[in-house]
């Protein structure tokens, strides 16, 4: 009997350990929150995002890659001086987190981001911290779910003392297999994880399938009052992405014009639909990305930007231009060390 008793004790010990480990793994999403604790106002947060610029090609690049100029703290000052009210920071967190539990984010990545966020806060710029390019999650949501939630648990804890002007965006443009109920459940889980440390932090959420405006009706938001809805806009795609070196066949689109009454009506109608959906949901709306490659006709590009921006503003959307200083989209010419004044005029001047 001692052998049996010893085996039984070992089995019970193993079961206890397994339960503890399972509970620890799931604790991030099992903790509930009374939504009455959420105190910040998403409408005020969205107003702070009125004129946002995306730091494309900076923190979103793959590890060891460089897609544009180095970003310096002085560039934050330059953004504020140009008339923007916020920065959105697309960041490839998955390249800087462990592949196995506890999925620790390397201090080096926080050390790069923190001074930028701190400087923006000092200059009264709002900040959107965004998880970008988590391709493995899009390809296999189930296998990468705990890693994704662990990343958000760490981001949430790290920035817990930042003011309400620092806003979290759950995931940029979910796609691939991360659609439908899988996206709905992951959004709810991520919100719960964030709320553990940040009950009053504003959170941005967009629809699956690349944040397309026509997919907003498919977005199911969790029961949380402090959310901003978002979509991205690059339509018509053959115009905005003509000549894109990263898209096969885009050279055939070169010379695509834009600017007819019908062209404008399409955008106005789609934005009106987005506004109607937002009103039904009682949510503020953030047009998180829009832009045109520099390969397009200069005149048409500027007019498209001006029109999209003004229609967004007329619908009370905040907006985020894509992007700061990449060769294809940049509003800042790194070679000339100056802003593109005409492009800035299309975005900011009345």
C-alpha cells in the first residue's frame, strides 16, 4: 500500500500544480471589471486625436530592419509645431517578446519607446500605443492568443502611470484567420487584461479584415464605455497604392486619377455610413490611417487628402495621417529636413 499511497500523493500533487499553472495562465482574462469603474471619457480622448500622424516605418519595422529615417526626440517637437495634436505609434511588439511563456518584452524596446511617449506627453500630444504586424496571430489566433494577451498585460502594466492622453489600440488591421467570433472574443479578452491595471484607459478597436470601413457593421464591441471605434481608409486602392513596390501588379495602376464628382460621392457616402454606425453604437470614431503614395499625381493626391480629411472632420471623426517620413507616404522630407508644406496644408489648414 505505501507504493499506491505514494503514487496517489504524487498524482494529487501534480494535479494541484497543473491547476495552479492553468489558473496563472488564465488569470489575465478571468478577472472581471465593473464598467462603472471606467472613468475616462472616450469623447475627450478622441478630441485629443483630432490631428494625428502615424510614426510609420519607425517602431513597426522588423527586428534589424530600417524602413525610413531614425526618429529623434526633436521630431516630436517638430510634429507638435506642425500643428498635429497626437502621434500614433505602430509597434511590432511580437519581434521583441519571448516566443514562450512568460513572453517577456525586452527592456530594450521599452527603452526606445518610452522617451518618445514621455516627450509627447510633455508637449501635450496624445499618444496611441498600437500592436502592429503580429502576423503569427493573424495566421493562427488560437496558438498565439496567450502570447498576445501577455504582451498587452505587460504594456498595460508598464504604462499604468501615464496620463489618460496615452491611449491603447488593441491590434492593427486584424486579418487572415483572425475574423468573426475569434476577433470578437480576443477583443473582449484584451480589454479585460488591460482593465486590470488600467480601468480608466481609453482603448481603440477596429473591425476584422483590415479595418475596412464597410466592415464596421461586423464589429462587435465589448460592454465597456471607454472605447473608440476605428477604421482605415485607402480607397480607391488602385489610386492610393499605384506603383507600390510592395504590392504585386501595382505598377499597372500608375496614372490612375481621382477627383470626379462620383469619386467624391463614394467617399462621402461611406463616411456617412461609418458616422451612422458610430451614432448607433454611441461611440466616437477615429480614422486611424489614410494616405496616398507619392507615385500618384501630385494634384490628385493633395485633393484626395484634403477631401478625406474634411469629410472626416465634418462627421466628427478624429484622424491619423499615414505617415511621418517614409519615402512613399511621408509628410516630412528627411532629405530636405523639412515638412511638405503643401501636404501639411491639405491636412491642417482650413
